[in-house]
């Protein structure tokens, strides 16, 4: 089969996601996604004119590129007509909150000859496996060997909710948040190192590597894309921005005890809590990377059928959507949190 071009790869991945999106949103309540009706206008400014300076990684996401000593175990029992399945793991750049600080994933390597695109599917770290696992399965079934798929594992939560709830004082509490933010930075560097590994594979087309993220993974995928030009296609599902606000104030299953703690023991409001987290999460907020992607190549789909074309305009409700789904007023996020509209963010993380 003739190799896919970069644009056709993006189009095909988008088609996969559009077919699955309504299924995922059907289970949204059970998945615990954050319900939000805030709209942020898309910038219509052109990408940075100097291509050499565009998408340079922020200093915190820089690292020394060295050959990655990865382990490779073939999973014979999972082999299919189109794919050899390998369990890949290699040491993280640092503490990534996963077992033995390892980066692990299942690599579905096409049996077909020639270089193929690679799609990296990110997990909802420590959260629901249904969206990324289902997407991985769907990509394999639909691509039929025309693309490789790497499904990164993320069984452990990036946030130590238990430790935060039982922190003895404010200093220890904030130190835990600092280590959590650093684990997220390490994970984004590990996404970049996964690209290093992929580009060294003879069967992977180094110029056609894509990433898909869900919820917290979508936020990390967005930051990774803004900091690594090698990602030629990115799909973000149930993502967002301003993670410090979501972590501080959404009534999550595991986070509600932390919110009660800061209010009762430290006397903070939730807004003050978010303000304390903001500096830690500044470089982890996709909203802080403007003009890193050419608006002419951008396409977005919001929940409940709202869609944005690649003209760079506002998200506008699609016809036939309910008032609840198509509410795009964009009122202040903190007012939304107080009203309880932002529920169970980050899939109960």
C-alpha cells in the first residue's frame, strides 16, 4: 500500500477519533471527565516566521539525547495477522511515578514492508484505561498494518493524593506538589525520548509520528507537541488548559479530601490554592504556548457536536445540539467552579 503523507495521516487519525468520540462522550459521566463550557478564542496570527525558532523546547523539557537502552519482549500470544506485539520499556529520565521509574508500552509493529507512520497513544495516568485502550484497538483494526501504534502504559497516578491529604504542614504539602509537577515534566520528556526511540527504528517513518492524548494525557500531549516539532499530527480528546485550576478546585473523587484540607487546615480559598499551584504548572499549561502550531493546519472538535473549522475562528455549536451542550458563553472559570459545573476533573485522578 502506498505510504500515507503527513497530511493524510493527520486526516486519517482525525477520522478515527471522530468515529470514536461520540462513543467516548456517551460514557463521559462514568469516565469522570471535567465538564466545562469555557471557550478560549483561537489565535489567527500566523506561525512564527523564523522556522528555526518555532517550537523550540522550553528549557525544562530539554535533555541530552543518548541511545536509549530499551528492553524488548515479543508477546507471541497477542500477535495478529497485521501486527507483531512487543512490550517495550526503558528507564525514565527521572521520577515519573511509574513502577521502577520505567517508561513502558505495547508496540504494535506492522508486519507489512516499508516505513510506516507511528501513532503514540498516551494513557490517562492512573485513571480509566477505556479511552486509550479502545483507541489503540481501533487504530490497529482500521489501519490494518498501514501504521504502527505505541500504547504507552501509565498505571500509576502522577499525583500522590494520599500523601497530600496526610501532609503534616504547608511546606510538606507544597513540596509534594512540586514533585508531582516535576513527574509530569519528566513524563513529557519521556514522550520526546519515545520519539527518539521510534526514529531509530528502521520500520518507522521518522517524519510521520503522531500522538493522541485523553484528559490529562491530552494536556501533556499538547505541551509535548508545542515543544517538539517532530510530532507532525496531534489529537487531543477531553483535554483542556489551566491544569492548576482543575487540580485545585474540581471536586474529584480523590482530590476532594485535599480541597477540604487546604480550606480547613490552611485557611485557603480554592482560588488561593490554584494561585499557589500556578507557578508550578506554568510550563505544563498548553495555554502558555501560543503560535506553536500553524492555525491553517488546526482542526478541533468539542463535545456534543460543536466543531471548529481550520479558519481559526471561535468554536461554534453545531446544528441540532442541545442548549446544555452548545453553551459557549466562556464565563469566568472560577465562577464555573464555584457553581459546581466543573465536575470530577482528570478522570478521578
